[in-house]
């Protein structure tokens, strides 16, 4: 069973897709140890994926935020980055609540799952290339389990874009990241790019509510999800 954030599919080897005690990246493991000492009430471990266990859409983020997912144990929960994300999912009928405040609230995702490129909070929110590569094994294993049901991957930022392609064994040079870009991966699946819904991007208006809604709305169309749109 996966702790704090989701469960492995029945019969699946959970350790392959998530290990709450992973220390394969020394710098991240040391930083987590410091976080647990400084913030004893925080989750302070690798953060599991969250959402529908049989999704049509998979959102690929960057990494847990220090005072967000690293605190709560759920991706994009408890910090600024999740405000636009969960509000948009709610408006598209993919979330039962418009705000995610803790890992034990009643929010559920429908047809969508959130994964991260790196499962441990990195210093300054900047994972090193070798840390992204090391953690990619978990992403690859999870995507293998979720397919063939997945129809659309949505990359939240360039790192998510590259991590998804690496996990799928595809050449990154063949798929250029650009906000709103749609990449045909095979006969059944797409990758759509979006700027990350970070505080910086939303406050500078690099990513607006309308831009983000358009990307996720298009993902719903390609995935065949016709959920109720909320105002």
C-alpha cells in the first residue's frame, strides 16, 4: 500500500512505484532529514502520487514544495502552486473540491492523477539532473501500470515534459516544449505542455487562469472526458 497520497493498484508491487523511505539521492535524503528535524510536524518524506487509480489524464509536475506537499504529503496541497491547479480541476469536473488543504480532506480526483518528476523536496525547488534521472524509475514504473488507460499526459513545466518523455523511452529532441503544444505520442496518446502553475508564473501572468483552463480543457477533450463544467 502507498502511504499518504494514494494507493497502488491491486496486485501491483508498490515498492516499484513509490518508496517512502527512498534515499537513493544523497543530497535530497540529507535535505529531508534536515526538514524533519526543523519541521517535526511535516510529512518530510518522498511524496506519493495522488488521484484516480485508472486515470485518463496524468499531470506530471516538478517536485514537492517545502511548505506544500512536503508538509502535507499530497502533491500540490497546502501551497500556492495548488491554488490554480485544483480550482481548474474542480471547474472541469475532475475534482470534488476546489481547494486541497490537507492529505486527509475529502477531495477526490476523477479521471486524473497527479505525479511528480521528483518525489522528494529539493533545496531551492531545484532538483539536479542526476536526481531527476534517478527518480525517473518510479515515474516509468507508474506509467507502465497506468497504461493503457491513459490518453493524455499534461506536463506542468519543462522538467515534467522531459521526465515524461524519458519515462516513456522517447527522444526529447523530437518533442519541443512549448506552452499549449500538443504532441502525438502514439495512436492513442498525447502529451500536452503547460507552464508550471507556480507562484512566480501566476503572479507574473506568464500563466493566466484562462491559459491553464484552456490546456486542461483540451486535455479533457482528447481524453474523452466530458465532465460537468462548473462556474
